[in-house]
C-alpha cells in the first residue's frame, strides 16, 4: 500500500474471484456456463467490433428495450450495467449511508461485504438458520437496505416468492435488493412485483445462465424512480459502462431464447444426475436451485477434498469460513466433465477409507 492510499480504505479487503488457471484444468469453480454464448450474439458482436471508433450508445436503448420486452416491463424500469456487480455497487452507493446500513445474511455472496466497506457503510449481518435457509422473520423491519441473493450463494437454496414478498412488504421504508444471479436454474423471479412495491430492486446477470461471464452484462429491474436513482449514479461514474460488442451479445442472447432455455435445462438435468451419484457415496448436498452445489462428506474435510480434486486436474471451490468449511462448492459443467469429476471423487473416497 502506498502512503497516499486513503485511510478510509484501511479495512477494505478486496473480493477474491475464483481462480482462472492457465493449463489443463476442468473449471468448476466460478459458476460459469460450460456452453458457448449464443451464436447469434457472437455474429452481432462481430459486426459491432468494426465500429468501436465511436462511443457506444450511452442510453443503452436497444438493449434495454429488448430485455424489457422479454421481461414484460417498460424500458424505463430497466438499467443495464457492466455485470451485475456493477448495479449492486450502485445500489450500495445509492441506497446505503451512515443512517442506513446494508443488511445481508452471514453466508451469502461475498461481494456484499466488500461493497459495504468500499462505500463506507455499516453491515448488519443476519445468520442463516441451522438448515442454511434465510431467517425470514429476522429480515422483517431490518432497519437497512436489504441484499438478498435468491437463490442464495454458496448454499444454492432458493426462497419462495411468497417469502421474498413478505420481506419486501415488511420493510416499506427501505430498499430490498433481490439478487437473482441464479434464478434461471430453478428459482422464482420477483420481477413481476416491481410495480407493486416501490422499494423492490431485482438484479440479474448474463454471466451464469447466458454464458456471458467474459462479456460483463447485468441488469437492475425496479420501478422508474429507483431506476432513475441508479441511472444518476451510472451517469456520474461511467455512462459508457457497456461496450458495443457486449450490447450486441446481450441482444443476441435474448433473441436466441431457445438456445438459452435448452442450456439451462441441460444444467438442471446434469445437476440432478450428479447429486444422485454423490448421494451414493454418502455425500450430503444442500437442495440447489442453481448451477452449482454445496456438498460435504463426513469422511473427508472440505479443504482436503478440494485439494485432492485439484491434484486430479479439476478445480472446485472451498470457502474457509466456519459454517461452510466442511463443504466444497462445485459448479455444474458439461455432463462428461461431471462424469469425470465423479470418477475422481469416487477414487478419492476409496483411497481415503484405506
Ligand atoms: C456471479 C454473481 C453475481 C454477479 O456476477 P456478474 O458477473 O458481475 O454479473 C452477483 N451475485 C451473485 C450471487 C453471484 O453469484
């Protein structure tokens, strides 16, 4: 750290992304999609690449209109950002301050804690229940801006829309941000509630279910007034937050709906197959509505399992925090890769019992 770095960042510990290794690893550690992006999106993006001497459209109107139509909302109820991390950061910036803390679960997306510190706001932490579900009652009248990942990460567990609505309803004086990064793999979206509740902001990403992690595209969906607040922040930081190629790829992905839905379905089926196979080896897996699972086996520690899987050329993720350190998080990849991983785990468990 240089002597010039502002004191206000003394407590800031940056987010640690999943490794992006060089070499021959099967990557099941960052919840990316194993499938290529929509071919239509790639084609549209290539056309745009020849035009980057000009700035992109700062209003993002074509992209907003396409996604708004898809969701059945108005373009003025949508903001598009550089990944959904960007809109989440805007929400911390816009809706939290020294009177309004950020409220989130003890086990949830690691970036919430980082964004709270980056924006200099306090965090109120609400522990998950012992079965790793959201403590809905504790989130009522929570006294701050709520950040709720639904389905949650890294547990993979989803909360019913009725329960999410209870939380929104019980915090009328605060914004409730519902982070739907994984909603396409089996969750229930809260988008249909945006006109019923002026305090609801839904965030979504094209990184997971739409194979665009490397293109960086996320969205916020809310009533017009909340979107205007977020647009004020966007225009005050970087109105050109989405480049021309990404905009084209996003539009292509939305138009190529069959491709998207088929890929989601394949992930869901592969997840179900893989969880069953692990169950046969004595693994306990939390019920997942996402493209990853959190799983453990009494016979081996999470850290040990992570290391042994890595020695076999496959990367998964281990979190060294007390409540989840017995587990590993495994992204659901292509069927053949999950078969390979299963063979590796089977071998590790056999060797372990000797
Ligand atoms: C991956 C993820 C995001 C954001 O991803 P982007 O690539 O920035 O869109 C947000 N929330 C959760 C819970 C995630 O897992």
